[in-house]
């Protein structure tokens, strides 16, 4: 496996996040310190309710913490206004989800062009760029297929193409393999790991799927809203509670 660079891409320090007030208040993150590097694939793991998805949302800028700092590629997100934050996310972040989130009425190619069209790219240029990415993810020839005619693995490849078409340096994946069988999940993770090797790209994956831990460069284990520890070898983890 090629070694990643060690320039910090994402850093959270002292992040606290809670929901509700008074007796109904729930603390999701407690002084959460996390870092991810350019050129690596890092996984966030831990039991349900430990704060993984909340931390991912804070990193993505879809949630603003009540305390602490969030920095992505040198930009403090916790101090940005909504308009600037939206612009930053459009340029720098790509998302891959467990449920694919494809628009069923659009063809696969049309689904992939959506992020570019939102950014004001012309229809012609968006389609040209989408076709290039389609080939990269191994779906050349399926551009006109609608999502419901594709297998789960093919739909996830379309979702990855959509996440990559605007060439974001940060790729965020929320349970990307949990809806897939073992072999298909491994193929998807091979692709995602290859994508993480771009010098300026960082990939953060939240997962419960122990089958894919081996694809990570590092694994950050969460517990009770904090990063408990970060390891390079999944064999160091106690997976009985995951």
C-alpha cells in the first residue's frame, strides 16, 4: 500500500455538540479532537450513538458545534456565514451515502451532472465531465440507465461519480458498503481507497462494517462523543461492541 502524505486536511479541536435543552438535552460530542490527512483514508468507527455521524456532519459543515474549532484545508468552518459555508462545501466536499440518494427519474449520467449544474457549469460541459468520471468508476456504457435498472454496487458507483465530478479534495462517505454484499463492498472500497491516494484528497469514512476496516490507513475509534484512540491496525480494536 502506498504511504499517504501527512499534511493535515481536517482538524477539530475541543468540539462540543448537544441537542435540546434542559432535561431533554443530549450531548453528542464532548471535546472531540480529530484530524485527517491529505492522501489518506481514515475511518470513524464506534457503537451506535457514539457521535460518529454527528462529527461527520460537523466536518461537513452541516452542523455547527456549540464549542470548539473545525478546520478543513486551512479554512475555519465554525466562523463562516451560511452563504460562504455553502460555497465552500460545494467546491471542496463530495458525499457518498449508504442509500445512494440517486434521483430515480434521472438517468445515471444526469444524476452525476447535478453538482456541476448547481455550480453553473453548462449542460454540455457537465455531461462531458460526467462521462469522464463514469469511465473512471467503471460504468462506461451505463450512462442512460436509470438507477432502478442498476445493481446496488452500480448505483454506489454512480453515487461516487456524482461525489467526484466536481473534483472535491474532501470525500465524505457515510456507511458506503452497509447495503452491499461482501464482494461488492470490497470492490467499492478498493475504488475509494484508490481515490484517496490523490495527493490533495482526503477520504473520511464512517462505518460499522468490520469487513472493510482493512482498507483504512488509520481508524479513529469513538466512544461517548470523544475520539477514544486512533490506530493503524484494525486488529488493535475491540470490535465486540461495534
